[in-house]
């Protein structure tokens, strides 16, 4: 199946594995929350157990250094990507949603210590934003 949009996650390459997993989980939850159509139907196994639905389309994960993550963020902002989630370094030290939002609100956009972003947009826009980034191994 071909999709008109793509979902992409861009992670800073110097993060610990747990930080990459944590940031990715938080970021993609925002995409699912913003647009319920990105999520398919519930799953069921042959024993009758049901499971939560997941994204209907693949999620591409990319890595780069801090400058590459900033570049991807800037390119997404320049292209008016509407479904953009950010994860800053400070969010690894906060303990709840309100503190997370306060940590981001305290910093101007050009000073955010970005460690990861995720977004959903038209395929061509995603390709422009992630240009020159490597896929996560």
C-alpha cells in the first residue's frame, strides 16, 4: 500500500539507547493523538485476545548529530509542518506532563536543546526535511 504521507523520527546520535527509545515513544504518541486516522484497527490473535491498534503506515527513524537534528527542525518549521513533536534534553529530567510543557515553554525556539523530533507530512516534505540524514541502524 502506498501512502501520501510519511512519519519520521529524527534522533540525536549521541543519546543512550534508553533515551532513544523513550524519546521515540513520547514523540510518536503526539502524532497518533493529533490525527486518529493515522492509527489502524485493533489487533486480535487466534486465541481471542485483543491488542491496541498501531500506526497504519511505517515509521522511519533517522539519526544525526545535534546540528543535523536542529537542521531537520528548522527545515520542518520552514515548510510549515503541522504535525511536529519535539523532545528536548530537559525532558529527560522532568517527571510529568505539566513539567515537560513548562520546560519547553521556558526556552525560545532557537535555543531549544533538541535531542529528537517527529513529524508526519506529505512524502515530498518529509524527504526534504530528512535529506542527508542516515536511517537508524
